[in-house]
C-alpha cells in the first residue's frame, strides 16, 4: 500500500488516512441528506481544524460584509450549513413538496444496474462534497469490483463519522477520504490497485446552486479530475412548472423558511451580528429568464443591522438573496457538459422528467 503524502490520523478510534488540502472550512459547502446508514457520533477535532477556525471566521465575515454591501444584498448559500442548518436541510429532503431527493434516489435505485453497467468494472469513485455519503451505497451495491471510494468533504468529522458504516458494508473497498473544499480544487490520492477509470459522483443537483459560469468552471475541474477516459455521474434537476418549483422551496410546514432564516442566527452567533431573524420573511420565486428558483429574506421593516462593527440599512421590502437553484433542460446541460469537455453518454430520468441522472464521459 502506498501511503499518500500528508497522511494524518483521523482522530479518536478512527485510524483514517485523510488528505488535508487547501482551504478547509469548518462546515460543508455541500450538504447531503441524512444517510440511510446509521451515523455514529464521533469527536475528532484536530489541530488543523482548530488552527483554521480564525481563518474561516474571517472568510465568513468578509463574505457577509461584502455581500451585504452589494447593490442587491446577498449571503452565499454555503453558509446555510451549520449544525442547525444541516438538520433543517435533512428535514427539507423529506418534505412532500421537495421532490428533488426522493426523485433522484428513485432513479438511482430503479436504474442501478444500468448505471453500474455504464460505469463499468474497477472504477475509482470520487465524490466531491460527500457530506454523509448518503447515496453512494446505491452505486457501490451494483458496481463491479470498485477499486476505491474517495469522499471529498470540508467537514472532516462529518466525513469520518459517515465512513464507518461504509467500511462495514464494503470491507474490501479502499476508502481514501480527502478533507478539502472541492470548489477550491483537490488532489486525488492514488489507490493501491490501478483503476480502469475515475468517475466523479456529484448527486443532489448541487450543480444548480452555482451560477452558470461557475457551474462550467466546476464541471471543467471535474473533467480534469476524471482524466481521459473518465466520467461524471451527475444529478441535475430539470425545468418544470413554477407550480411545482415554488412550493418545493416554500413548503407549507415552514421548514425551508426556518432553514433560510437560520443563516441570520448563524451570523449573530459566529460573527456577533444583531439580526432579528423574525424581522425577515422567507420568499421563494421562480425567475423564468434565468431558469432558477431564488430564495430571498425580505426585510419586514426599515431597520439597521450590525455585523462585525459595520452597519447595514434595510428598507421595508428589501431582499437579501440567499440562494439560486438553477434548473436545466437536457439540451442545456448537454451544452454545458460539452463546453466542460464531456459528452453525454446516458441520461436516466423519472417518468415525469422532473430530475435527471446523467453519465458524462471524457
Ligand atoms: C443543496 N441544493 C441542491 C438544494 C437545492 O434544491 O437547491 C438546497 C435547498 N435550498 C432550499 N431547499 C433546498
């Protein structure tokens, strides 16, 4: 076995090889809904995590101050996912209105064999933003002799806690966790056995949370990670009626509203802000020309808020943009894929064509 450069111990009781990489944040950019496999508790705060806390707080503060100073106020969606936000997102995934998770899971289940055949034998599976690795078992159950699984996740603890059930379920599988912000780039460790090909697994339609230019940059990066002959198995949500889309992002139980407002609570706690989350209303609306659902927090009154010593004035009715969720046509995604250096090998959808799982190859 070739130990990768920079290997460290993963923490109490977890003899893990984890590659620490650049720009590691304490929280995940990309969440995953709760794993169907049990998630044991663990505590493995490393020196690296502690040392980087100040850096992450400074980056969070800089992003919030810049976003609230912009002509249209905004807060990047990656800051949704503190512990409370991740719990709320798990609840969103189970809402009757939020079709995304259950539709994608049904496609992965229904077409598991076809997907396994398309990816082929001896694959190295790389999952950027793996979170709790909730969906990868759907592939690992059907792949022929997979060589290695490489979860890439900012939140080291989250990642390590999720790997124990996978190790139990797939004792022969080499698991090579990488602690990194995948949007900042990462290096894929070498596996002991030579893979036939590398396949990047990027489910959940997280691609939709990137603006088209950034989505292209990300897909191009994935093409480089996959390498010649490699592939990308992508979950991409599709355009559909606003009558379906808007309730998916504004559910009747108010879970998405709580998820949206939670970012203000997080700013108060971590950056010493004085937001009154109750003074902002959740709004989700379909932007037809941009083909995206937008989530906003709308100020209910004229108010002044402070974050990190800077004052921000809000007019009644003024929004903060907190998330874009782009919805693609199959042709639109094929075009983006092609620009990124992929071609569409196969597409699986549900009967209503609400969601797609796409195998893109280089
Ligand atoms: C993580 N991402 C794909 C979700 C989405 O559908 O855009 C985030 C989300 N926001 C509100 N509900 C779900």
